[in-house]
């Protein structure tokens, strides 16, 4: 195997591989790892932008790509790293190869990489900024760019800039912080009309729409950046039943006086066990986040914890003591169980019915 590309991290560490897709340099992005065995298309189209994603499962692309399973209309990640890229997918719904998907979306992939070494590096030292580039690129030529590039404002890059309406029935507003399509589809399947609104939609506009409830979507980046949005969410929760997912969960925490912090390497994968503290049951969950709500910061807030991560004990869910408001850090719409956490959407529906 002849290597013609490499991943360069901001500390100078390099990992060799073979370029696929556009075979152009990737933008500087945060290098993270994902432990999912399947779902690579959903991961690639998740609106979590400014990331170079390293897949820990060794064989990627074996069932091809079908546009029907995309979580967004376009890719938001900046690069992909795999051990082995399958050139001949086999699946009855396959439309194109993963390499063709990379080319169609102007995305670079580095294959034949020692993905175990990349993952160990991140687990021991935390996430790094990195770039996928040609084999002849020196660290010195990209050092300044790697160490000075600030990855901010991600939500504004992926949120829609106009309102969109889907489905029919009782009305739900979905704040778009970079929402995954399956959240909208879960709500539509339950018989709701869903109005997707931009991330910076003021409370007064939500009030004009007069929904039965409000869902705060997932999204990328540091929740502390969204100061103006947090102020609007505080108003929203006082008027409508509210359900927060991932970034929406973090924003609800901040709106109620709790705090968040960046994790060493985050949770990204479809195999994270979470425990429902009310029932004692443990569910497998899909996760994709680099920030977490600090559990000890809930003590002086109207929030109580409802879920914990079985692996590391971090906070995975919370509810409001007096308002019909709750949230989870994981993705109930992904349902790796496959229907384990679907009941959370039923809980949201019940809150809206009770509030009528």
C-alpha cells in the first residue's frame, strides 16, 4: 500500500493514509472519534460541523449510500478517517459507493489509517485540531493555521435561515440548532405539524405561532456562545411544554442557571448505555457531543437529574421541578435499541396534552 496523504494534528503528530474523495486538503477542524459500527452516512450528514471524524470500526462503506438516510441536505463535517474503505458495497438499497459520496460532497477521506492509534491519542490527550493533507505537506507549513484557527459560531453555519413546515396535526415548534432530520420525522410520525424555526428565533415569534409545545434540537459547538438564544429559551419554557435534545439539553440547563463544560473527548457513537433514574432501566443510546452539563451545578436550580451515563456517570437527562420541561443529552430519535428511548417523545406528547 502506497500512502499519499496524512492527518496532521496541532501538536505535530502525523498519521499516514490513502486519500479518497476529493483528494484535496481538508479545512482545519476538530478531530474526534466515533465508535458506531454502522450509520456512517447518518454520521457524515449530522449537522455537527467543523469536525474530522475518525471511525473506530475497521470496515466502513460496506452497504453503500442511500440519500433517503441522510440527516441533513448536505455534509457538515470536514473530513473522514477510516481503516478500510469498502469499494464494492452490497445492499439492496445501495445507490452509490461511499467514495462517490465523498466526491459528490467535496469531502476528503483518509483510509488505511491506524485508527486505533488516532483514537488512543484523543482518549489520552483530548481532541485536537487537525488537517488531512498530502503526504509531502510539512507540519511547519500548516503549524500556524492549525494552532490559531478558532472553531466558533457553528450553530449559525448549520441552522436554517427560514421557517419550514412539515406534517399535519397539533402544532410543535422545532428550534433548529442543526437538527437531525429524524427528530422532525419522529414528531411528524406521531401526528404533529412541525414548524422548524431558525436558531435565533425570538420568543415573540414562537408565541405568534402558538404551538402546543417546543422542541430544542441538537447542534454543534459550545452552548455558552449562544447567550441571546439562552435568554429566549428561558421565556419559551415558561409558556410551553419544552423538550431539549443534546445541545437543546445543554441550553435548557444554562437557561435555568446550571453550567456546562467541555469533555476530554466527548461521547460519539451508537452504543452508550444510559440509566433512567426513575425506573432504574438501562437503555442503549446514540450520542454525539463534546460538552456536558455539570451535575453539581444543578444544586441551586429548579432542575433535577433523570438520566446518567453508565460508563462514566455523567449527566444524561434532567427535568424541571415545576414546569413541563425535560431534556436528554443523548439522541432518542436514533433508537439503536431500536425503540428503547422512543417513549421520550410519548412523554413530550403527554405533557402537551396535559397542558391543554
